[in-house]
C-alpha cells in the first residue's frame, strides 16, 4: 500500500520544522523546535497525573504516573519507556498517549525518563528502565496495582528497552511480567533487511539516522549483548506475551516481524498487527493521523485482554 495521505501530511510538517542549521549541536537537535507534544493530541480528562522520582544505579530519575480517576483496586500497570533513538525526547512528551491508554484500560501507566546517549550509552538507559520496573514492583501497594499484572512497553528505542527489560525480568525471575508492548521496536542491528532498503529515505525515520542512533547508544564491545540487541537473545523461557504494532513504511518493519517470529518459535504468545500506509512515529501524531488513535485503542484492547485472562 502507498503511504496514507495523512502520513504524507505529517512528513510535510516534519520537513517544515527541520533545523536549518549546518552541523547542529545535540543541544540544538534536542530543543524540539516543532513542539512535537502539541501533535500528539489531547490528554485524557479522566486520569490523575502525578510526578515523582526514583533512584536508579546511577541517578535520581523522573517518573510520571497516570492513574484513572475511577481506578479499581489491584489495577494492572504499564511501565512505559519512550522512544527517541536513546538520544532524544522525554517521558512527558508521551503524556497524551500514556493518559489515553490509562483511561481506556483502567491501568496505572508509569512513564520512565531514563538517561540518554551519547552522554549515557548502554547499559545506563537499560539499567534505568529496569530499575524503574523494580521500583514499580516494590511500590505496587502504594500505586494501587496488582504486582502480577505489570507489563512493560515502549515505542522505537523504547520498544528496544521494553523488549530487553522483558528478557531480563524472565532471566532473573525478578518480575513475572503480564505482557510486553512493543511499538515498532528496534531490536536488531541488521541494516540489510528489505524494509531498510525500501524505506532508506523519505519516510520520516531514515536508515542512516537509525544506524547512527544504534552506534551512538551501544559501544562496540556490547553489540552482542542481548539486553542491548534483543534479537541476540538465545533464551526466551518465561518471557512475557508480546503485543507488537508495526508501521508498513518503516525501516524497522522487518525486524519487528522477525522478532515476533523468534518469540513465537520459542513458545511466547505473540499478537502482531501492521498499520498499512503508516510511517515510523505515527503513535505520536494524533493531531494529524487518525491511525494514532486506532493504534492506541488497539493496544489498550490487547492490554485489557491479557490482564483479564
């Protein structure tokens, strides 16, 4: 299928917002000149937002908690890790999406603002996210959640972190996760897949940019580490059921399919859906792309199904 007209409109907005600076610094690139939060759509009005901090092995980190106003006792929980290539963005940039999912599922949604590369390469962001999961587990009673109904999720680089956290949780037995929600995750450093070739440029996330992000995040000595590159994992025993959402026109499409197949072949329950005509990042484009809301509602339905089972 060709790109959806709304995805094309988003790419035009993206082009207009480009930094017209030669060799911009990371600070300039992180400044968010287009205010992407404004494109995500409105917050849910039936949730309560609370901000707090927890301590990871190397820092005190911000977390945001979205609790439905009518939350039931022992609610499910989603621990969310945001995208941005491990380099950009922050958890509150995903406030509309997280609040939407909290509203639609009745779950408490906790966003973790992990430290970023290149200042903090792997394993620091991964360790931050895992520490965030353990903090949620340890504060389940305070948060009003059922510790047996905790899931993790994330988009893009956040999907990488969620997949890696799900692996470690299974390997250590620290948390028996109810699910892992992976939105167009980057889980492999194979840049030769057909989706990388077909969507090299012109679809929002370009192949060169994704490769640069990987190389910025992971020191060369760590590139066989399964918690850096989840496709490298050789054991999926006890790994949580996977909810995987993909965009058709995305360099990461094929590795998402391949990771789902690898999980399924190891006996992990996998529910995978592709959004035709969509591009990378559409989860956050609700003011322009209707499929952003379709995706959020689908994810919410999957979470409800797996946590009520």
